[in-house]
C-alpha cells in the first residue's frame, strides 16, 4: 500500500479540478488525475509532473456519467495505490444559462442532474468502501452558491437544482459515514475564472482551490456535513 495519502479528482484536466489536483499534489498527496477524455487526463497529469518534480501523479479516464468508467477508475486506483483518502468531485456542467424552469428542455435537466448530482454520487459510492478500509476519508463536493436554497432565485434552473441536490447528498452521506472517520462537505468556489464562467470579476482557479484544500486535508475533528466558501459557512 502507498505510504502517501491518495486523492482522486474528477474533471481534473482543466479549471478548478486541475488547480485542486495541483494543490493536493503540492500538499504531498499522490494524485489520480481523471478526465472524461483519456488523452486530456494524461496531458494534465504530465503537466503536473513537469510543474512538480517528484510528485506522484497517475492519470485515468473517468466520465462521471458512465458507471463502467467510474468503476474502472476506482478499481485502477486501488490496484495502483491500495488506498484512497480524498475524493474531490469537481466535474460539472452548466448548460442552461439564461433559461427558465418553466420552459426548459428536459434533456438538459437530465444531463445536468446526471453529471452534477449522480456523477458525484457514483464516485462517492465507489470511494466510501475504499476509505472505510483505512478508517479515513475526505470527500469534497464542488457545489455552488447557486445551489443555496436560502438564496435561491430563478435562472440556470437545472444547474441550481443539481447543486441543491448535491448539497443534500453531502448531508446524507456525511451522516451515513459519521462513524467511519470520513468527512463529507460541500464547497462553493465562488466566482472563478474558468471556461464555465463568462467574464465578470472572478478569482483564479488556484485561489479558489486554496479555499477548498482545508476540507480535503481536514483533521479528524474537522467539519462534516457542511457547506463552505473558503472557511465561511454558506447558508444551505
Ligand atoms: N467557475 C465558477 O465560477 C464556478 C462557480 C461555482 C461552482 N463551480 C463548480 O466548479 C466545478 C468545476 O468547474 P470549473 O469552473 O472548473 O469549469 P470548467 O473549466 O468548465 O471545468 C469543468 C470540468 O468538468 C469536466 N466534466 C464535465 N462533464 C464531465 C463528465 N461527464 N465526466 C467527467 N468530467 C466532466 C470537464 O471536462 P471536459 O474538459 O471533458 O469538458 C472539465 O474538466 C463544477 O462543479 C462547477 O459547477 C464553478
């Protein structure tokens, strides 16, 4: 079994996922860089190895909407490292900007829920048994302030509902694994300069990722079942 802690990051080929993978690697973890396109995963892993000589980085194809691909990536992680300590679910889509809930193509709703909610769910279901083997786990769901029920408005309806549902999943899982030293939390990056976000004032992915690292590396008495932006609590 690998001596170093091992983190798997989804959507790690670009944007926030890539910055999170770099941050975790810098923190001394072995990192499994995953992307839905295998070549993208390999290129992203190669970039990290160049930026951080001595890092332990592995690449795997993982499409969060494809159960066989999810299963394979976690099985290969087990084969390579014999453990999984951190899951960072960053893969996400926003395909209903400017749309209204009352006139939305249901195929967009289905696709959004399949990626943003069920994708993270599929990954957590594979990760938790592996984490239980070592009585240690940290799961971070990359959510959004747009999923906050307390602040809910119209616009991007499928995206908003998917992130509110992801937050509910965080609460359910956090309670389910409360005895297993597995901490599950939701994190909002805030407005971040990635392909998903069109302009406006935004922080860099590296800056946003920094705000999430503490959840990914939290001590055993760290937060569980919470929703944070940086270290500030976001209302559900
Ligand atoms: N940027 C913001 O302001 C902001 C704010 C709040 C929350 N977020 C959340 O932050 C997370 C990361 O987004 P980002 O800002 O970094 O946007 P991004 O640059 O568009 O990155 C999205 C990532 O998700 C991947 N992805 C999409 N569908 C996937 C699938 N089926 N399987 C695996 N990977 C998939 C993309 O892969 P491909 O390259 O293959 O498309 C890409 O790597 C998302 O969950 C998003 O909702 C972002």
